């Protein structure tokens, strides 16, 4: 089988993991407590993925050149401007209603996570494609490692989408669409291998900035509003999200 075809098939499998949220189809409408758990878990996953996975890999690919983290700052600035646009400066009256303002904040973070996750999956596609270009064995191992990490990541992304008001089926479709950017990344490796692989560290640090912005600016502030819903235990799902990524990283790196 040609390496390019194997890479495309592998990324399609990884993209399908975005449908992990299908388990929620059998669950009735979620309560504020369930929403709080999902948001807390998502925040932990995003921050852990940023600092335990993306940052170290970016440093490795950049050969220790810290200049690549300028992309983190640029990404955070762009996301700030984009979020302001999504909120709509002309709707100042929404801020007179705390609940309405909070809902609009969640909706904005839902669109931001689609962009951030799309870039993240594009990077995964580049990594998988580059691995298959070396050997079939390395490609399969890399695909397995990426797939394992994608399960909690996609669950977190799906949680943010449904918290933002998307219907479950719509959230699944959008999450899967963002997952398909992995296929584009794999194809890009074989079409523009030198250009993409040379800048992969910049893609990683930009994604890091997107994830940190979403977690720090949108998700964590929401947790303070949900603290009473979990009776002070709001940090447990957050720590669980961090722990899952840390554990998976230890296993796959080993």
C-alpha cells in the first residue's frame, strides 16, 4: 500500500474519534451539574495538552529555539480579537443580564474550540503523514499514539460545543468536520513536505496559544459560576482531565 494512501486512511480513523460524543445521544438533557463537570474536565484536558504535549514537542521540533513561542502570543491576540467580534460590540445590553452574558461567552468559546482543534488535528495529520513516509511500522505506531490522545481531547471539545448550546448531533458533525483537517495535514506532507515539516513547531505553539486562551479566558471563569453546582468539588474533574493527559503521555512516550 502506498504511504500516502496509508496515511490518509489512518487520519480518517483518527478523525472518526471526534464522534466519541455519540455516547451522549442516549443521555437526556444535561443538568447544570453535568455541564459543570464537562467544562471542568475540558479545561484540564486543554491545559494539560498544551503544556505536557504541545510545548515539549514544539521545543524538540524547533531544536530548542524559543522564538517559536511568539506564535503562542500571536494566536492568543488573534483569538481575543476574534472573540470580541463573536460577542458583538453592539449588543451591550446583554451584559445587563449575567446569565445571558455567560451564555454568549460559552457560544463564543465553542466556535473558538473548533478553530483551535482544527489546527491541532491538522498538526496530527502532518505527524502521521511524516511517519508513514518513513516506514509503515512507524506510521502505525504514531497513529495509535495520536488516537489514544484524541479520545479525551475530542470528548473535551464535544463538551464545550454542547455547553455552547449546540444540539448533540450538530456538535458531533462540527467536531467531526474539524477532525477531518488531519486528512489535509497528511496529504500536505506528501505535497509540500519540506514547507510543512519545517514549520510544524510554529503550528504547535500557535495551537498551544489557542488552547490556553480558551481554557484561561473562557472555561475557567465559567467554573467559578458553576462552583455551587458541584458543592466546591469543581476542581476534581479539572484535575482528572490533567491526569488523563499526563498518564496517556507517559504511556505513549514510553
